[in-house]
C-alpha cells in the first residue's frame, strides 16, 4: 500500500528545493540579511512541524475518528479524486482563512502568529514562521487528519502538493507575477490568477510593514491558497506592486526560543508583547491633536488608541479588532486630528470629546 502522507511530504520537499534553487540563481539568498536566529526559527519550525506536529495531529484525528465516527471511516476511499481533492482543498483553505483572520484580531493568537510577520524579508521558509502552539491548534491540519480518516489520504497528498506550491511561491522573493505584470499581453492572466489563488503580490501585501506605502495591507489578504474568501468577506486588496519594507514596527526581535515556545517561554525584553506581564497602554486623550498637514502626503491615523505615537499608528493595533486609517491630506495647513477615537468624521475631530465632557 502506498504511504500517501510520505509521498506528499517528499513532493513538498521537492518544491522547497526548487525555490531554494530559484532564490540562489536570482541572488536573493546571497543578499539575505537573515540572522542565525531567523534561520533557526524558520528551519527548526519546518522540521518540528513535519516530523512531530503534523503527524501527531493526523494520528490523533484518526484515533478520534475511530472512536467517535467509526461508521464514516473510509467514506472517501472509493470517491473520485475530482471530488475529494476539491473537498480537501476548499475545506482546508476556508478554515485556515478564518483562523488566520482571527489571529490578527485576538491578542493571544496574535502572539503565536506574530513570528510570521517579524520576517523583514520574504523567502521560501517564511511560511513556516509561527509558534508551535499556533500549529497545534491550526484547524486545517486537523482537517487534513479528518480527510485522511475518511479515506482521502491520496487526495490529501495531491492537494497538499498543489497547496504548498501556491503557498511557498507566494512567500518567495522569486515572484512569478512580476514577470506577468511586466508584459502587457500577460497582465490579463495575472489579473485572473490573483482573483483565484494567492499570488506573490497579493500575499506580500499582507506582510508589508505599513499601509503608508499604499501597497501593504497587514490587516487584509488573509487567504492561504485561494483569494476567493477575501473577496467574498471583504478583506481583499489587489496590488501589482510590492511593499517597500516587511516586518513589524517597533519589533524587539525576540530569541527563537520565545517565538516558538510561547507561552511556555516568554521574552526577557519587557518591551516585547510576549514578555511576562506585558500590557498595551491606552494612549487616547480627550483633546484633539493640532498638527500641520502637507497636501498630498499620506498619513496613517490610529483607530485603536494604543499607539504611543498619537494620533498616528505605530503598529500597536495588531492583535485587536482595529485597523488604522490611511488618508492623504487634501490641502496643506493645520488640522485637528481626533485622539478620543469617537469622532464620526475620521480622522478629524468633530467635537465628540466635548459631548462626553458635558455628560460627565
């Protein structure tokens, strides 16, 4: 009997090897500024995920299935691959979209996912940067186990290879869609691809450091393989360009041990989100900020009230439900920017802070 899980893993290794070669040929690996800490985090997670976490979850899912859903075992064994592969891929991608999106608004899950966004350059291994607990709770790996239990191991192996090709290519510095956008005749193909799957431009936007560049959207483009969920649920941001910079603002650069083993291991840096007792401070004030704005210049206004750089964003909204507002000044001159965050004319003050003062 063919070990389809092992077959799928070998194909994924082959895909990784392909992108290692492509990044070497392009010179990206030679120019990398990754630290030893980065390499340990990325390669180490890949090994632990492949050898321990994923097999452990699949085995656990099969055992649970045998106990609670025994009558459904092998349901997909004789099903057409044309049915079982889409079932695996679309189910996998939908639950991962929901999990990924929630990780950006939930403070605890964000701390497990933030290592993924700490990478200051993209690359073939970046997709594996997450805390171990993040993977243990990852619903699409449990979905993989369920489909395997139902007799869809072959569908999982083939689907996993297709999925990893999309995911690794969307994180790589060798962005194939740059070539498509370069030639006018190929742009319709790039347009269609981006409306179906997650392309490098689509996902690089998600990893951009700040929306100020007009390309980055860390609070959107949550899709893993397909971009359709972002389109349906209103989080899609289509781009042809790539971010000016990647990573997180005010990033304390924790050691890989804290990044991977959190919450069991915490950062020793008190400024880190994953240090013991860390708590974000509320920097809202009642009085508006009177500032000189420059016509045509882009600004990023803080909505969450947690930024220490009021009234502007400093990235503190990560792990909350808030998203900063990017706006361009229509004229030069002084403006009152809201700092109470209750204005109805964002980002400008509408006097809402005075209404509260009167009521109290």
